[in-house]
C-alpha cells in the first residue's frame, strides 16, 4: 500500500515529527483524496502547537489548504457552486463540517456553533485512519460532506493561501457590523486577520481605515492593502496615547466601527474607547482563549455601543472570498502575503517563523 509524508503534532510545545502513513486504498461515496499543493501556517496553528486549545493529539495541523483532486468517491460530480469537478482539478475547501440538522444549523442559522462541527487540522487525530486530515502533509483526505470549491485557473494558489482563513473570517465578522459607505474604521492588529479585515472594510466603502499594529514589515503590507493611516505599536506604546491618536484622526469623535483582530485581551479594553458614541465594536481575533482582562462595562452604556462577536466562517463566506480574490488581484495583493515557504520536514521552522512575526504568511509546499 502506498504511503505519504506528514508533519505530526504529538506533544504540545515540542517539535513536530515527520512520519509516513498509508494512503487510503478505497474512498467512501462523497469522499476525496487530494494531493496538497500548498498549506498555510495560521496563527491558530501556533496557538495549537503551544497548547492553546484542548485538542486531542496527535494531529496533522493545517486548515488552509489548496490541492489537486487525486481521486474522488462515488456520487461527487460538482463543487459547492455547482461547477463540475474531476481528478486533476485544483480545489480548496472549508476546514470544518457542520451537521446541518441541529438547533444551531437549522433553527437559528448559526452553523459555526454546531456542537458536532469538527475542523481539519484541529479536530481529527492522525493516528486513526484515514490519517490525512490536515494540511501539513503530501495528501489530504476530505470526508463526505466537505464543501469544496473548484478554483479558477487564473486565480493563483498563493492568493488563496495568502488570504487563508483570515479573509473568510473577516468577511463573516465584518458582515455582522454592517460597515457603511464613508464609515471611519479602526483595525486593531496587523496580522493576516487584520490585513484581511482592512481589505474587506475598504471594499465595503469605508472612507478611512486606521490600522494599529507591528512590526514594521506588517504595517508596510497594510499600506499596500490601502490603509489610510498606520499606527506603530512600538512607537505609540501607551494605550491612552493610541486612543487619543485615533480620536485625533477621526474628528475627535472616534471611529464608526472598530475591528479587533489582534487576539490580545488588552486590545478589547482599548478598542471600545476608540469608537464614537453609538459606534460598533467587533471582537474577531480571539479564536483561542488568551485569558481574561479587567474591563469596565460602563464604557458600553456610556458610549451606547453595539458589540459583536464572530466565530470562524460558513461555506458561503469561502464562495464570497474566492470572488473577492478574483475581482481584486491588484488592489488587495493577497498573493504577496506568501513570504516564506517551507518543506514538510521544516514545519517547525515554519511555525517558529510565524510565531515570531517574521513572515507575512508562511506556507508548507510539499
């Protein structure tokens, strides 16, 4: 039976281990075997590596992946959009599968909160067949029920992975705030989610987007994506100074919408103070539990704020993201986010590079 290589996380805060697993010799109806072309290193992968979520080990990390169909189970002829698919086609997919039948899926239309929802690269142990359920591997197995999308030939793989789960996360979050034309928007964080939120806000018609973050190379990337002002956290290192800087840049009132994309608890203390009275605040960056923080709820009532939370994304957001990337290759150069490439054997270096903010986007290229 043929086998393929993968990088395995089998101990938190320890190096990933390269190993080989046997490839499945037969696919169930509705399943796919995909040859990995590129897998993104997400900030969530770093949190998982460091034990930031209580997942069961071992796992193959990686939930941002593009590959070509190697084989497909009986009954699959079309992707989520209705495009015909076959072996050899280049595809991407949603990282998670919801049940479609529970209270959250059917009644309140919140499938990201489905209790049966499980994500590739996070929720499946690799020591159990079919093994290849994460992106840091030469092949990826997709379970029946996965939502796959055939990629347009003109859309580079680098653009899809450069956008990664950040773009679909940002689309899901920003739609909840209802950014209006000519809104002034603040983005807290210059990582992939912050850059993606910046792009989505600009595309929605925001008249001014102010982005706060670090290090400098990420702020330079934010300028390429259309940030009107960038504020360097290494230069403006006091919360009070950052709040005042935002007020000065927004006519003394504050922003219409503030998007938290930093994943740091302290940002959630500062952000509401950057909103104008009656403004909106979205907490988007806290996929992993980074711990509590002291917060005065009087800020919410005093400023009459609207608060939003957003978790992950749905298939429709990936469909929208692909259209977004097709329509804006020059305005929002997500392909250029891919700055560091690694082989599977160098997965530890890829994670460390991301953890130390040395890359815009690190990727695994098997």
